[in-house]
C-alpha cells in the first residue's frame, strides 16, 4: 500500500455536497482506503476570478493503485460528476488533483509529482497541513511551514476534518 494525497475542489452545483460525495467516491476506489480527510474550506478562485468561490479539501489515501492508475481513477470520478474542461481555471463541478504519491518524483506529459503548484496554493497547503502536519514532501518542503506562510490567503475553514 502507498500513501497518496488528493486535493478536491468544486464551485458549481452545491460544491460542499460535491466535495463530500467525491470523498465518498475516493473511499470506494479499488485497492484503496480513505485514511482521513481535511475540513472543508471556502476559497476564492485562482486564475480566472469571475466565478463563484470554491469548496476545497485534501484526502489521504492508502492505495495499491500505481500513480498512473490512481490518476486515471481520479479522472473517471471527475467524469462521473460531470466535469467539463472548457478552459484553464474554469468553474467546475469537481476537480481532483493527485498531489503526492509516496516517494515518487516525476515530471512527464501525463503526471508531475509532487504537484508542481501545490506549494503556492493555500487551498491545498492549509488542508494538507491539517491532515499531515509533519510531512516534508520532496521538492515541496515542510507542509506546516508552507501552510503557515499561506494561511492568510483568503481561506475559510467551514467544518471539522474526518
């Protein structure tokens, strides 16, 4: 089994319910177990600002899937939820990003690990620090320190972790 972290986000069609349903879907991935998840957070959109706020969370999975198979499974969940990839940073029903797959560092056409922009995003680092405060990710750094530096970036905690 391998530890992996997945970021979840939604800003369409009752986003808090979309994220909760996606967490449940992650718990049913083959050969995988949902270990824990962060609280839900409300955050302002990044990149394309003319859209509703997002609801974000991070989940920790224990998985037997390879990183490529896990990414494919995440895309399949997004598809089931009705994800449309119209343009970069567009509003979306569900966005799932593979942030980290234990010990794997790669950069190719299909997958870059750890996620290349996670260290600069409060909506990723703050929830990640909530469930993995002691983690030091290769190429990223100390999760808690990065989250602390970003914690004032328009992120609002909505509920408690599970």
